């Protein structure tokens, strides 16, 4: 078990690399049926003549997988509690993709009103098996001081 | 079936209001087990002594539900294809919440390189049954001209 990290343990430039997540067609369709029911996320045949030219995961599905890998790789004490995130999708994730996430701390801002905490700005890049960037998310996450 | 909207049909200030989505505790836990396995999203008892003081949905789960309501309420021709989104969570969504989404077009930018398309900037507010804002997402979505 990794020691949990507090605000004072974190520094701009710190990098966390996640494990891998293999995305299958069935999972793409299951997520889409419930949360993003559009032809290019639901069915290979229907996806062929769309913008994506083949089955592609919902961008929000890529976000969800990224969170899973983020939770497993960035051990902040008290958990990963987000205030917000700026997400950009440079290309879709696809069936058979093996994804990992590289998270880099960009900035740390201590709270002015609450001295026990601060906001950590973290960039999380979601990368496929060809080292292509699929998604970049810059998130604002809460972290607490020790004690 | 609503007529599908093209780039030239959309104007800043246009508002789209979605139907409702009822969020249950089981769905919060199912999503969290797969994509955001943290105590405050997984179990009422374990959530009690955390920052959220009770079971709360993952912010990414709120994003996913927002997308569902967005797809059902904003009929853009060719589908809703996002380039990115800036999401801010002002409060969590909870078991029993009845959510809806109000989407407002903020801006339309025709593409310089591809005259058949443009980027529509849309603010989607996810609101609960007490009219409290839970999430604001400002998304960049592709739209195409007719023909």
C-alpha cells in the first residue's frame, strides 16, 4: 500500500503513471446505451458512415476510464475530490485500445480561507497503445495538509 | 421527431431544456465500482465520514447523465460530437436526485479551414429537483452546414 500524499507532499512537476486499461467494443456499447446513445458509439455498422468512420467510445467514457486509472495511480489522502476539469478530446478511443494515463502536477494553490487545504491542478493525458494522445484533462483537485 | 439542426439554424442565446433523470443509489455505486472506486461513491456507511458526508455520485457520472439528457434535448444534425468541455462541479449529485439539463448556446465559430462546419460553444447546466446547480459544463461541439 502506497503512503497517501498530503498537500505538502505534492510539487509542480511531479508525475504519476497509471497501469493499463483495455477497452472492448462491448463496454463501449454498454456505456453508450446508458449515457451517450448515438450511432457512432452503439454499433459498428451504423458508425461506419459517420464522422468517426467506425465505432468510437463516448468522450465521457474516456473520461470515466481516465478517472479509474487516475484513482489507481495518484494516492492523495482523503481521496480524489474534483472541483472541475477542462477536457479536450484529440482523437476517440476505439475497441481494442490499451489506454494508460500520465498525470503531471501543474500548480498548487493553498486555500486563502481554509488553511488546512489547497487546490492541486493536475494534467492527465490519456494515451493509447501507439502513444497517441486521445484526451488531455486539466483537473482541479482538493488536497489536505497533514494533521 | 424533431427536425435536426444545422450550423445555420443555431444562434447564441438559443436554449434547450431536457427531460428529467432520476438518479438512484444503486446506479451511483455501479458506476463507481467500474470507474471511480472511492468510498464516498461506493457505500453509504463509508461515505458518512468523508468530505461528502454521505453517498455522492462521481462527478464523471454526473457528466455521463448530463450527456444523456443533452443528446435527448439538443438535436444537432450528424450527432453531438464534442471537441472538449470545461466542467465545474458546484455540488455533488445524490441518491434520489431528479436531474435536468438546461443548455444555452454561448457562441458559434465557423471553421476557417473547413467551410462546411463550425464549433458551437454550449453551456449545459445540470440542475437538481431543488433548482440547485450541480454542474456547469461549457462544451465545444461540432455542427455542419446543410447540404
